[in-house]
C-alpha cells in the first residue's frame, strides 16, 4: 500500500519539477471545473443542449461568449465546462474498472499458477494482441453508442494491461515469508489474495492508472469523434471537435477550444503520472 514516505517522495518530485507542478495544477483545475460545472457554466441549459438560439449561430469569441457560439447558437464555453465532467467521468470509470477487473484476474492467475494460471494469461494475451482503440471501436460498434457503452467498450479493451501487471507482481509476492506464514496458519487462499497480495500490487497499478487517465480521455474523445461514444446533444469534447470540424473554415473556435481542453488535460495527467512514477520508483527517484 501507499505509505507516507512514498507520498512525500511523490510530492518532492512534483514540487521540485516545474513541469510536474504545472501538470498537477492543470489536473486540479480541470477536476475542479468538472465538479463545479453546473454552477460555473454561464449558460448551463445551453451547455447541456436543452436550449439553443438560431439567432446567435457562429458568434465569434466575445465578452458575452468568450469561446463563441456553435452551429445551434449554444455557448461553447458552457459546453466545454460541462464536457469536462463527461470526459473525466468516463476516464476515471474506465481506469478504475480496468484496474479492479484486471487486477483481480491477474492476481488469481499468478496465485494459482500451473495450467490454470497459464490458461488465464493466454486469454489475456489474446486481448493484448489487439490495439486498445481498435478493439474499443469494434466493441462500441457491436453493443451500440452511448455514454455507458463507451465505458464498457474502453474497459474491455484496457483491463488486460492491468491483469498482466498484477500477474507479474503476484508471482514475486506469493512466495514471500508473510504469505507463507499466513498459509501455514490456515488462512484461506481468497483472504490471502485480498488481504496480503492485492494491497501490495496496488502501487504499480496506481502508477499505471495515473498515466492511463490521459490516454483514456483521448480514446473516449476518439470514440465520440467517430460517433460511437457520447451522443448529441450531451456535451463532450470529442463530439464537439467532430461537429465543429464541419464548420472549421467558418467558425474555428467550435473545435479549437474543446481540442485545447483535451490537449491540456491529457498533458496534465501525463506529467503527474511521470512524477508519481519517479517518486515511487527508487531507481528513478532524484537524489
């Protein structure tokens, strides 16, 4: 499990690195915007796509509409703010579910070992043979479009990576003295996996999760861009970029601002993920 020395090392890496500190600032800013979105959006009903005004179509950025308006006269700033909630919720849901599902499957395969463990990992390798985005596209096209289906499609394509990571960690943990002692006094295999092995596989999976959040946002935006993710009129960054590209010559701001939101959020999570990895890995930690 994460302990205070490890957390202090992570904070030391972030505090001593300007890029990591900027990344943490961006992440906290976007998370705060997502949490407060309904209250800070200047036109929340337009942001949710509940209302629109044909008289205000394609208005350029101004004091009244800092990010301009879209093809239906809706305030782009409001939709970008509310889209942060959608994008971050998909990303956190996908990474959390992938870590839990993949982690437990990897732990079971590593702890059981033998033919059963090998069989489980060969199934995992089958999933790993496909590029995650391509597999997610195929699954989303099969089960249908929508917010929940996008989470399911991305989770199915991502869990094997955590399963492989947990499997390797379990192989090095299951023969440790404290695991052998628990087995000797009659502790059940299930309780050993839950109480002794799973907590010790969490640090590397948390590091991987922090680095995957940015990729999850990017792939969720990709699904929406291709029409297989969040559907209109719901606010979503990828969907906004997709609809705005049609009018890119006339109203560049419709695609530009949600695209910048994707770029900055992914950059922020990647910088924080690098700092977390360096702070928790003694081989990479700065002296």
